[in-house]
C-alpha cells in the first residue's frame, strides 16, 4: 500500500513534468480546442457567434490553430519535434490525398460541394 513506510506522503508529493512534457500536454489541449471549435462550427455554422462571444466560430477556429501552431513552434525550437524541412511538399501531398477522398465521396453521393 502506498503512503506508509515507503517515503510517500500525499502532502509532500509533487508531480513534476519537464518543459517538453508540459508542451506535449498543451499540444494535446490545443488539438482538443481546435476539434471542439470545428464541432461547434458544424453544429451551429462557421458564421455563428456564440452568445457572450465576439468572434465567429470561423475566427475562433483560426485562433485555436494559431495557439496550436505556437506550441508546435515551441516544441520545434526545443528540438523535441523536428518539423520536416519539406513540410510544404508534405502539405501538398496531404491536400492531394484529401482531394482524392473527396472524389470518392462525391462518387458515393456522400459529398456535395459548397
Ligand atoms: Mg487555445
């Protein structure tokens, strides 16, 4: 049993993480925030402004992406992540793959264009 005779005391115990570990937690949080804002936009539209807010869901998604990008840069700065030097090429490839899946979805009748 923890807490007795093993040097553990809940009031003394502090959970420490490294700066990189903190950044990874923040990375996960920001990914979640982007996902949450995207879901809200799907439910209520990109143009909707949530009561009590001043920004549209579209603007809020953009800001969450900026938050996410900041953490990515910090992880890259510390060397924890090594963003690919050919990231533009990877982005182009991903865009092409998405367009291929759009084509399939269109053929299956599950996608209508905006
Ligand atoms: Mg955020």
